[in-house]
C-alpha cells in the first residue's frame, strides 16, 4: 500500500515514475504472477516499463534449491522470458497481457504527456520510444507526440 501511495502521489505531481516487477520465482503461483501484473497495471504508467524474469545466481541458495531448469517451450515472441525459473505455459498469457498493457494507447498517451510536461523534446521522446518500445512505426510516434 505504501508503494502504491508513493507512486500515485509522485505521478500526481507530474514526476516521472519508474518501477519494475519480477516474475518466475520457482514457488510463485500463476495467481501471484497475475497479481503482479494487475498491481503494475493499476499504477500510474511507468515511463520505463520493466518486467524481469527471476534468475538465480550460480552458488546462491535459490540456485542450489532450483537446480538446472530446462528452457521449456515458451513461445519465441517471449524469448526474454525463456529463462523463467518456473516453467509454465500459462505465463504466456500473463506476458501477453503485460505487453498489451505497455503498448496500450492510453498508457502511451499518458507517458508521452508526462515526458512533454517534463521538458522532453520531440527528438528525445522519439529516441526513447525507439529504444524502450522498439517503435519502428513513425505514424504512431507522430500521433503520440502530436507532430
């Protein structure tokens, strides 16, 4: 609750907020993974939307407990998440939901407005979007920026 309040307060003051989440702990349930995405979707949009897959460092207790995990058969479009420690095809739907949330028109409009209100130039926003969101479509960028 304190995290949500701090993010909402900062965003209400026009401050650029960024936060991130982690999926795929070996003991994580699908319901917990869905709850993580729901929590992040309900927050004001993060300018840099990050979602990481849980990885255990070799030699750590988690690595020792989990042992070697097979890559599994998650779809290629979610290649960044092939290393999820908890291999479960139900993550595909969760990851699709996150991707759709990140690229939603409302979210991108909100992020663009926040960047513009904080003095970012059109060129800076274009550069950030091409890097962060892999935007090859200049028509979408033009519409978001108002150019």
